[in-house]
């Protein structure tokens, strides 16, 4: 449904690619889908296509382009999971936020400068979206099973727009004590809402594969759709 396009970095010194899916009619808002550690793979592209069918302009920037452009990995293949985990220490997240800012800028330009831009991210992308909520001028933010958010709580004063987090209680990458820190640290932030998903593990809302829990994925995705419908109106 969509195609890849080039996005210029904020300093204008380079370009990176993003998958873009466009609705049939004129879009009044955009959603940036921030990848997991598996690249802009088929699952992420499908999520963009779904947002486009719902009437949004959808982008999925290639986060790892400075390390290895255009990777596409499968979480259900052990060797590819190991490869994906190896990208995490190589990825400069502060630099990545500037790529997110460039994507927000590109999306607003495509909207004619008058539409709002939301961000939704998964796994590493969930963490990046929380960072973006603290550091960028996006209009709404949703993170699924974000990792390491407890270490970013000191930045939450920067959150000024609606932000929602989906938290599976049995997340193998986010232990219960870390989840508690997130709840305790964010409970008084009027811009942030958290939803727990009892007994579920990391990746429960993946578009495809063994990690997906259909019932919970549909619930979380409906909450996200309703959230964006209000925040990006």
C-alpha cells in the first residue's frame, strides 16, 4: 500500500528512509509508527497501512539506518532475534530522537503545515516515543511495552501533550519492580495514562507472529485509536 521515501536530517547533512502509507482522501493528521528492534519489517508496514486505511498519513522511519539500513527481522527466528538484540547497544538514542524530530517535520510538511502528528512505538520504539514525549513537539504519544522508561522518569516534566503507555504485566524485558517504578513515578502526571495487561508478555500487540495475543492486541489498539481520534482531532 505504501512506499519508502527519503527524509532529510535536521542538519541537512544526510537522508534516511521511511515507509509512508497515505489514505485515499486528504489526511488531516499523521501518525509516526516507531519500530521495534526488528526494523521496518512487514508487521510495522502493516501497522502503517492500517492507520492509512483509518484516514491518517502514516510514517515508519528506519531507526537503525546509521548502523545498517533497511533491516527486516523476524522475532520468531532465534538467530534474527539475537541479531536484533545486538543492535540495541549500537543505537544512539539521543541521535535517534533527532531523526524522530525530522520525521515529525516531514509529516507536518506533507499535511500542509496544519495537521497534528501522533507517535506510536513498540519495544525500543515505546521507549523512543516516551523520550519524544519529553523532548519533541509532537501532539500525542503512545508506547507499547516500552523498555527502560523507569530511567527516563526524571525527564517527564517535558511532557505537555497526551501520552499513553500499554504495559504487559509479565513482560520479560520489564520486570515487575520496574513496572511499579513507572506507575509510582507517573501517577501524578496529568498528561500520562497507563494501561496494564494482566499475564501478558512483551510483544503481545505485534501485528503478526507467535507473540501476538489477539484479544489483548485488539483492546490495546482500540484504546490507541480512540486516544488518537481525540488527541489529533
